[in-house]
């Protein structure tokens, strides 16, 4: 796996997707303070629609993650998660960034492919890092249309329960 460099500083981090009107950063921070988390935590804005929530330990991370969505200032806010999606036995001529990002776009947002996928050095499976909205259900197959025909492509999501 080539995404290990993303993990250490964000090992216990989640991204919160804010609803239509944004609460103040103080309001969001107070909300998490009132959860009475066991360790330190850090909440900051990533952009007008997203906040970064970093906890110091796995218990607090699991506690925040297990709820998947929260009401902050009378508004439902969801959680996003970075996860690897595997496309086993993907046809070799589909190993192009544009196509892989298209396959990954059924999730919230495709971010990147790993080096082996980009270079085609591991043709048995393609890996795409995506943002996943943990409040939604995602299928384990997708229809890939190739001009006048197509086929069913399986998708395997990295196990994010561990």
C-alpha cells in the first residue's frame, strides 16, 4: 500500500461535512468539547463545507466515528472518511487516471491512485483513494460501460472498522 505517508499525523482524524449553513468554528469546537472525549482533540475548518476532527486516541476516534452524523446548531452534519477502494481484475485498458477517477466518483470524491496502479505495474487490481460518506451505503459492484457493451466490475472497500 502506497498511502502510508498519509496516515501518521492523521491516524485518528475524520473529516466532517457541514450542512448548508455553517456553524461558527467556536460552536463546532464546543460541540466536540461537550462530548466529553477522553483525550485531546483538535477541530479546524478545512474549507467552508468541511472540518477536520483529530483525536488523540482510538477510543475517541471510534466514539466520534460510530455516530456517523451529528446535529450541530440544529443542522445535521455527516462524516467523511478516506478509504482505499480496490477494483480487482480491472481490464488493463481501463488503468487511466480519468477512468479510475470516474469509477471512484460513485463515492464522495476520488483523490488519487497508488503508484502501482498509476504505472500499471500491478495489473491484477487497481487502487483508488476516495472520500467516503460514512452515512451512505455503497454497492460492491459497478457497471462499466465500454462503447456498445459493458460488464460488471467488483469493488472492494478497505476494511475501515479496524
